[in-house]
């Protein structure tokens, strides 16, 4: 307690240095607390479910020579079939996207995103707290609905929603349950669930042939509940028997699939969030990002600790007599170490209080949670890791930061201390220089990385995708009567002077709800047979898009061979096919011209094949994380007028530059006439393109914020070093000034040592940042020219570091250089 009382007096006696120490450590601790919360959220994904260690998601791995395809989705029948064959599966649930649904309650209409169909066993596998209703029966009956608390509040207000009726265009649902809102760290986010029996109601059970056909299609997320500590290899070992019994028979009807095979992959629930290597997955995390944030948090703490050491040793000249007097009065080295460590721990606890205030300010007063896409909070009572983790980090930081200054100060000899002329040995000076150089290494490296990440995101925004995404409005068609009049509606819309062109397609939606994978303008995997260069038909999975009239022209795509669909040639719509350049290369055709006339048909189809009529220049239908795939573009009219309504194509409007709002106002009025029963809704294609890189942009923003903090902490460290340097060289400065040295010369004298440390940090940081970003870019198929961009980024970071270092050091060096040399020479 005496040590703490004395430490308080020391802090009050040196307010400026106390502020620098506390503020620097508070920044480090605040960053650490936020990163602790972020990492905890990421690493505990789905672990709030009571049976998280027993639940597995089934994924699909198809082998259709010569290619493997892995999907997060499975067949609707797979989980049920596995339950029949493997008795150890205690329960299963299927979860299928229902997209965005328009709910009608009395005279009010509400669009609700993130709706899913789910089996009645959903709540046996997943833990969701029921406010009202029975989890055992809530999803048993067809047309049953379970809503989250916030969705129920939005739909019904303060009214009790249980057993209330909710209408849609096709059904009337009964609310059977209300659950608490989902936490942010679940991979399957929804606003409501519809009973899966709504899909299957009235349908007879699948016969063997139907089950065989369905098992080869994917559309559903499937989850199974297994016993604790179950060895999933038992299922893998026996699955070939299931395959032979239920799936292999299809090869009799489709000889092209004779060598095809399928195997499931059971992924533990807690690993789904970081499982980003499968197609058609929900939004997933990136473990590399989480690991990077952990590393940055440690670096920030380390920088803050270095600052304390530098500032403490810089003040050694002021406290040497204090040490000498205490030693003369009988204090042992151990007591002195204890005293200085007490000061260090007191400072870190003061910093912790300030850090908690900063974190509260950031979480409650800024949009940090929106940027992080999290719901972080300082719930000390409910989060033991946060409480004990923060205390542990604080004590550890206090001890580690205080050890070197404590032993350094307590080791000063009595005679030297009483003289007040403390001089650092070569080892001590070298250590301080290494620490400052390390600070600049980290700061410059983070700045370079931030600039390079920003360049990559800018590159993705501005890259030519092979089609126009700007000023493109997507309007879903909710009414089947509209679908039948799409051609008339297109012509009417084109008459507006603000509209350049109009088309329709099935691959675009107005909402990003339930979006899977990296899809931008549509397409899905389908097994097709395509003629190769040697005229044989090659069976493979291809990206297949279904579009309407005028799609190529309205999207400003480029034809490199052949022609577009001709509305005056009926066979174009039913048997014509467009492909992209990647298809030409993949099939081994000599050039795009050779592709014209090649056959394309569905696997196992015996009808007349379709023929390729045109080749489109490659375009990025998916994000730039993915390479352009061989793509087949078909007209959805080929399925007949009766089937078109099932596709529910969206209207795509290309507006003129600068007239987007006027066009939207016009479309809203127009659709009020065309479809008065549905509220007008729309999406913007460029916004959806931005959303594909949301996690990359988030990481860039976080890295940028941390780079500012690293620079600020490094500046505080420089204050410590410059303070120490000027204090130890004050007589030298006085002598040089008497001998005629100018103020700029004296400032340069002090700054040149710092400048060398900045340069050393820059030399090490540049290749390190290059290596890190080169690894980061591996997740993108299309990247900036790193070797060209690194030069500019390094030059900016290096110049910025030198400028900031100079301005920081100038505070002490100018003060020393302007001092009266008489006072400097009488210093002792």
C-alpha cells in the first residue's frame, strides 16, 4: 500500500509523462479488449447451441469426371435417407431458403428477409429460446410459422402474435412460436422459419426411382444429430452401400454419368463458420482475418509496452537521486523493484479504466459494430473471459512493461545516483533503439498493408466485369400475371427517356437476403453435355444462366462470335445457346468461331440437342474471388409459357447517368399501376457488387484504424526517446551552440538517430508487408499488379513515417536547441 501511495504521488508530480504512459497503454488495452470480443465471437460461432458438439452439417462432394464439385447444399432426400440407413443418426433437419416473403396482416404489408423452411426437429438440434409456443410442435403442421422476437414486434406491434394468421401471395400461415433474436455469431441467420411440411404437404412419399433422381440434385442445407464423441468415419465407411442402393441406379438412365460418384462430408457445427471452400454456402468467416486481428492486437500491446519502457528509462535521469537516497536509507534492490513494478501496475490499471471508457464510447457512440458486422458489448457479468481476460492482460502488461525499467533503475549505483549523472551503457542504448525501430517496423508495415488493401478493393470496384453494373435497377415480379406480360412491360418502360434499356433474368434479386456463395448476376451448377473438339459429348457441371429477351444488349455484354438471340427465329428461344469465352477454352475448341453450331443438352436427355449460336466475351458472374467459369446462357422461354411463371424473372432496368432517382420515382408510380397488390421494391446491382467484398472492405477499414493507433502509439514512444536523448545531450547541445551551431543543425543532430531507426524499420517493413499482402491476395482470382503498387505504397508510408517522426522529435529538440546555452553548461 505504501508503494501504491508513493506511486500516486509520482504520477501527480509528473503529470505530462503520466498522461503519455496512461494514454498509450489505454489505447493498447482498448484495442485488445475490442479484439478479444471480436475473436471470442468468431471462435465461439454456434457454440451457444447446447448440442453444438453433436450437430454436423452434411455437405456434398460430387465427382463427375474429370472434376470434383463441393457444395454446402445437399439433396432434399439425403438426410432422410441417411437417417433410414444409419440408426446412429438421432435426428435430422433440413433448412431451405424461402428468400424474401411478403407478409400481409389486415391492411398492412411487410417484406421479411432471411426466411427459411425447416423440419420440426430444428429445435432438437439448435437451441433457440422460446418466448411463446412449444419447440416440439411449432414446426410440425404445414403452414406453421416461427418468428424471431424483433420480426414479431415489427409485424404485430404490441399484440400477442401466437396463433395469429399471416397471409402471403400463396398461403395463410399460423404463428406457432416466438423465439429470442439470434446472436450475431451464428452461421444460419433468419428472421423466421416455415415448417418444411409446407413444401411436402400433400405429396406422396418418394419411390425408389424418384429418390434416385432427387439425390443427385442439391437445394437444401442438411444437419444431423449424432451421439457425443461419435466417430464420423463410421458413416463414411458405410456410405458406399447407400450410394450403390439409392444413387448408382441413375447411371442406367444416364450413361454419361457412368463414372460419376458422390460422397458426403460431415462438418462439425462449430467449424461451419470458417468452412469457406464449398459452393453455395452462406456467408462465412475467414480464419486468416481472425488470426491477423489477434496478431495486430498483440503488436499494439507490444508497442504500448515498449512506450512505457522508453518513457520510464527516459525519466531515469530525473529519478536517479531518488534511487540513490533510498539506497542510502537502506532500501534493497528487491524493494526498489517492487516499488517500480507497483508504479507500472498502477499505471496500467489507470489505463484499463480509461480503456474501458474508450471501448464504451466506441461501441455505444460510433458505428463500430456495423463496421465489424457484430454486436459486441461489455457484458462483464455474463462474460467471464472478458472480465478475467482484461484483468489478466492488464496485470501482464503492467509486469512486462515495468520489469526492464524497474531493474534498470534499481541497478544504478549509489555514487552515480547521488551525482545525478546517469548514463546508459551501450547495451541499454542499443535495446532502446531496437525497440523504437521495431515500433516503426510495425507501424510502417501496417500502413503499407492498409494502402495495398485499399488499392485491391479499389481495383475490384473499378475492374471491368464484362457487363454494366452502374445505374442498373432490379425489380422482382411478385405477380404471375405480370410474368405473362413481361414483353409488353419492357416496351412500355423503354419509352421513358431516362431508361436506356430493359431486360429480364432469373439470376438477379432485389434483396441480398439468403444470398449464397459469391453470386452476382446469377447462374447455378447443372450437369450438361457439351460437344468437344472431337465431336464427342462431354458430361460435366457448368455454370448455367437463364435470361430473357435483350439480356446481352441491356447488360452491355460483348459478343465475340456468332449472334445474340433473335426474337423472330422461334428455334433460337427453344434450342439456341450462348456460351462464354471460358467455355471455348475449356472444351478445347480452336477459337470462338469454331464454337458456333456445337451441341449442348441436359445430361441423359434424348431429345434434339440445342446448338450454340453465339459466344459472349468473358464476364464475372461471380465475385473476383472466383475465376470466370465456363458458362451456358439459356432463354427461360424454352420451358414454355406455363413454366415461365415458376422462374419469377426479375425486370432489369438500365437508367441513364444522373437520372437514377427520377427513374426510381417513375418506376414506383408505374408499378403501383401494374401491380397494386404488392409494395414496390428494388435493388441496385452496383450495391450488390459492393456487398460481395464486404468482409474484405471491413478488414481493410479495421487495418486502417489500427494503423492510426499504431502510429499514435509510436509517436508517444518517440516522445520518450527524444526526451531521453535531449536530457542526456543537453551539455553537448550547449557547447555546440556556443561554438556557432544553428538551431536547424541542432535539431538535425537529435533527429538523425531517429531518422536512421525509421529507415531501418522501413527497410524491414516493406518486404514483410509485401509478403503478407501477397498471401492475402491468394483469396482473389483477379488482383492488382502488386509489384507496381508496392512502390507507391512504400514511398507514401516511408515519407509519412519520417514526417511524423520529425514533427514528434521537434517538440523536444527545438526546446533544447532554443535554450540559453549558459543554462545548459551550468546543468550540473
